[in-house]
C-alpha cells in the first residue's frame, strides 16, 4: 500500500491539494491500481504478437497529384470568387 507521504508527493506533482479523508481514499484506490498492474506484469506475454491497433486498419491516403485546369478552368474558378487580384482569389486576412 502507498504511504501517506507518497500520496502527498503524487498530489504535489499533480498540483492538487488533498484533505485527510481524501489521502486515505487515494491510498486505497491508487494502491489497488498499482497492485493490478503488478498482476499484469506477471502474465506470460512471450508468444503474444505486439499490435499497434486492434482492428488492423491502416491509413489510406490519396496520392497528391497536380491537376492542371488550364487557363479556361482557372478563369471559370475566378469568376465564382467574390474578389480577385492578379489572377488569384482574394480573401480577407485571418489574423
């Protein structure tokens, strides 16, 4: 079981203050969690294959290809913009 000093040290690291009753409660609760992890350490995982994700799914990205619309396509796009300047869409500043 964790000591009162260990609980107070952990609370100090977490920047929280604890009352006396809370220290006793966290002594039991945190000790229970750490005891469970100690049990897990005893399991034989030698033949268990490590995995990164339980579903086996992987990210699928599209290729980043350049599409040239030509001057006709660019002109059509610029016609839809509310404001343009020097052949570009003009937008309001963000910052």
